[in-house]
C-alpha cells in the first residue's frame, strides 16, 4: 500500500507543476476556462493512474498467489496466530490420552490435533523483509521434500498445508512426501486418500527403513523443480518464507540457504520466533551442533538486515539447494544411517568444496522441537565418525580424544567420499577452521595433558563434572567419580596457559577456586587473547602436584569431601600420593 501511494504522489506532483506553469502562461481571458479543462484532465489522469496501479498491484498479488488460499479461522480457534494452547485437563481418560500422545511422540499431539491445520502465524521477520520485491517470473522453481517416519497426522498435514498456503503457486513445483517405512495405520491408505485431493502433493515410500539421508535422496531423485527445498515433517512456514531462499540461489547458484528456524513449543504449540537477528550454527569438539550470535566480522560484511548471514554449519533438516549443485557436491553421504551428524558432514563439505552456507533472515520456518529425540539416535556417532574421517584431517583426533568410544564405531566404507573430496579439489579442514569458523578454539591436546585426570592415591577415581543443564555449563563443583573412560564429563585438558579446561563442549569452561572456598567451581574460560584469571591458574609440576598459585595450595584427592563424597580439595602441599595427578587418554 505504502509503496503504491508514494509512487502515485510523485506523478501527481509532476502533473501539478505542469498545471501551475500552464496557468501562468495562458492569456488572462482564457484562464478560467483552461483551468476547468485542466482540472478535468487531472481527474481523468488520476483515474487512469488508479486503474493502472491497481492492475500492477493485482498482478503482483497474482504472481505471489499461493497454491491454496488459507481458509478463514473459526472464531475462537485454538492456537491461532501462534498463541499457546494450555488445556489443563482434569485427571481422567482425556488427560491420559494427552499424556500418552506425549509419551508416543515427545510432542503434545493431543494439543496439535485440536489446532487448525491452516492456522495463521504471527509476523516474526524483520519488517524490512515485507517490502522486499521479487521477480517471481524469473525465480527458479522448487520441489519441497519432506521425509517422515511414523509422524503424527496433524503435525505432518499441518506442514503440508502450510507449504501449500504460503508458497507462491508459480514457484512451487511440488511437495514430495517420503514415507520412510512407517508402520502407523494413518500413514497408509488414509494418507494416500487425503493427499490425492491436494494439488501438487506426491507420496513416495521406501521399501525398508532407510533413515533420513537415503529417504531424502529418494525424494530428490523424483524431484522436477530447479531447487530442492528440504523440510522436516513437523514444520509451519511463515508467510514469504520461500521467495528469499530461491532469490538467493538465483543470485548465487553455489549458495545453500537455510531459513531461520523458529521454535514451536512441543507442549503448547506456541510459536516462539523473533524478528531479531537470528543465530548461526557452529559445533563443539564432540561434533554436536551449537548456536551462536553473529560474529562482528560477519556483521561488517552485511549491508542490510535483510542480507544473508554466512554460517559455519546448519542445524539440520531445513535448507534449499540448487538441484544440479547438490548433485555436483555429491548430494548426501548415503552411508549415513537414521539421523544425526549428516548436517555437519554436509556443512563441512559445502564450505570445503567451494560453496557457501547461509541463513536468510527473511525466510522463517517454525519447527516443533520435541521434548527429546522420539526414536533412537544410536547411529549418530557412526555418522559423525564418517564426517570426521572424510573431512577433518588431523583435527579428527580432537574429536576422538573427547569421544574415545567413537574409535570403536563401525562406520562403513568412506573410500568413495574421500575420492569425491579429491575429485572436487576441496580445501582442507585447517582452511575451514581459519576462514569459516575462526571463533572456534582448537584445543592444544598435548601428549599426557588431556583425557581422564587421575590420582595416584585414589587410582580408580577421575575428575568429573556435570553441568547444571544442556544449556548452562558453569556453576557446579568438580567432583571425583569412578573412571568410566568415555570422555565426555570426565574429559579435562591442562593448557600451556596453566588452566584446567573442561572442554568437551562449547563454550569451554575452566576450573576455578572461589575466594574463601577450598573446592573447584567451573567458570567460563577467558576469551582468546585475554589473561587467565588468577583463581584459574594451576601449575602442573614435575612431581605430579597441581599447585594453585593464588592460594599457594595443592589439589588433594579427598574421599570424604563435599557432602561426604569424593572431590579434589585444596590443602597445604605435601608429598602424599593423594596430591599426585596424571592424565590418561584411555582406560586400558
Ligand atoms: Mn524435527
């Protein structure tokens, strides 16, 4: 509206100036008559302009018309505009059904079933995205590929309808649903019947359980669009989500573009996206995906908040890629099972082989993050090993140090994938770390300075730390616990800067001594380039003692320390075996 009125105002201004000019040039006797004529002309001109601009406007609307118009919401419909649904059912059979649905799917399907498959979402993009113009006729078309396994009816179909109701008809070639050998009854005949009534939706089925990667590859092999857009099977697309992805790929064929992933709460289906700058993807040295704020170096490259943001990794299932470029890059590693790890493998490959991985801030898609993974991820570690073996060069050791059991994983044959890396003349992992993800600290991992931190006086006990939660790493105390040899929460590293680092995860954390206490508390390590705080400094001496310089005391393995449990405690230095420490990489 705003753009149209402004344009018309400009034209009328010009017409007005001409009129004023003519008025003064005309002989006095004819002025009134001329003025009337000109006014008449102006009215006619305005009418013409009005008609013209409404034609232009209608044409723009026609171009971006979705495959289906969204039906009007019922009055009082639950969850409209992404509002939370809290049923608070009294104890009884209905409440039991609700609880059972959470048990089965790790998502409150009972609530989902009560929300319209066509619900509207709140506007959660930068307002500048709304006025971006696209040349719809020149954008590539896309096939949206959605692979699923035993997905609930309402979450799956809400995904399908939301794609159909937000994607411009002229850009959406088709939706390809890939059923990865589900056994739920509603995904058989009933699903076939339902989608046979929908335009542009196709269903293909695998003949055995293939996992996410091979399921998606099956979908891709049937796709007719220029671009492949992969979505998860419990998503809701924000208005205008598709055009920015396709526009960017038209501009740069080797760009793999992700939408901003907004969160749909698993219990209430509240839509939690926000229009602020999105976060980008990274990973920690367990090869677990992590989120980060956009670094300064990247912000400096961007001219507008609607410009794409380069990201070292992608979160997982949601991205668009030129179909031919996807094939050139070696599509997916079909040696990967079920899911987990394929997102990092593909991220490394994109960057190392000459592409770019980006997040488009104008493309928002909601995703239901389940309470916990609904089915086994036992294959995720083997997938990570494949990624490490093909792409990470010597840096794979940093990963293996923190997950010693990964070395024992059967990960299949990677000869073909290594050959692909050679054929495409991809860059090495050092280049990737330095140029794409310089924020990631690479641990030193010097010999005999990482792994289990053991004590001579209490041989079967190791330094052990459990963070308060998956999202908060700091604040708890270091204890001693029977050694398990699995890395993870018993992995520590002693650095050249005299820190005892707990660095299986990101951000890295360091052991510190709070004033007036004698135990170890975990804090964040200093930022790169800053000095080590005095209370985090320990000298690891030749004789095996760990000397805390600030208090001039030594760490002493104490059986009956915190709440009667074993822990390392600061005491006056002696040559007791309980003050002799050593690192060991593996149990055996
Ligand atoms: Mn998901």
